[in-house]
C-alpha cells in the first residue's frame, strides 16, 4: 500500500494522530528532504506515545531522483511493503514529487490512499478574506518575465467570464516585486493578498493593490491570492 501523507506546512503541532500512526508503521518512507523528515519524526515522538513495530527505511525522494528511484519503490510495493510518501511540507504531488509514482501505481493496480493535512493554498485562501467559492491554483508562476506577463494576461481574460474567480499561486520572495510590477504594467488592478509563513511564528497577511504592495520586504514561504 502506498500512503500519500501530508505533513505540517510550518507548525509541527499540526501533525495529526493518523499521520503519526501511518508514518511510524511504515516499512519505507520516501522523503523529499530527509533532514525535515527526521525533525518530523522527533515531533511525533514528543507529541504521541507511538512505537514503530519494525525498522523503517528512509529513502531520499526528490524531483531529480524520482525517475531513478521508481523501480526500487515499485518493487517494495509489489512485495506488500507499507510505503509512505512525504514532501518537505504540505501535500506530496502539489508542486512536489510524487506524481510519477502515483501514476505508475494506478497503472500497475497497486493500492494507494491519501492521508490529508494542512495546505498552504487553502489556508492562505481563507486568510485572504476573498470569497473562496471559486479559485484556481497555478503552482509557481513562470520565472521569465515575458512568460509571466503572458500568463497574467490570460488570467485577466478569464476574469471576464468568471468575475468571482480567485487565482492562487506560489512566488519566491526574490521575484515578488517583479510579479507585482507585471500587474501594473498590464494595467490590471485587482485586489491582492500576500500570505507568508502561514502557521509559523512570523505569519503575516498583507492585502492591497499591486502599487501598494510593491517595494516591501517579504521573507519566507509566500502564497499570493488575486481577486
């Protein structure tokens, strides 16, 4: 069985009992970042009295290694091993490794399930103050300014047909001013919410127009919502 296990996006107190039980009972854990995985396991020990019934093999499983590691992981699953997939934070597959594995499991008729947990996108959507009834998640925006402008122009067109649509995407703190400038250059003046470090000590949500938000100092993990 493959368990796709979501993990806390910042605050380790968000680890659920089900997540903890699944992880400590796994034969194999695929971790995008093994250092983060070790910190998570220490948090589990602190919060819950759980004991692993067997030795757990920890495998580094990040995007560049996903194809290379796939045969080994599939073999574990065919042997009936209990395998869990975790990303550095949040849900695997969502801008993180795992899609190739899930697709292969479905093709090979290997059972899989999801163990849900915190989501930076959903949490930021709630914090934004925008109506969450309709939203579109775009992952990370293109790095090239020309491609980014092209995409933002498409979003602007979508708003004509879906005026209540909220767009959500991740952005690097190094490129956020460039992104805000794109809205200004393309003469689109939507309401914007910038959520950073959600669930962490320095959590902050800033709301306004592009010209009001540009030029500020943004650090950490950032999700942008556009209405």
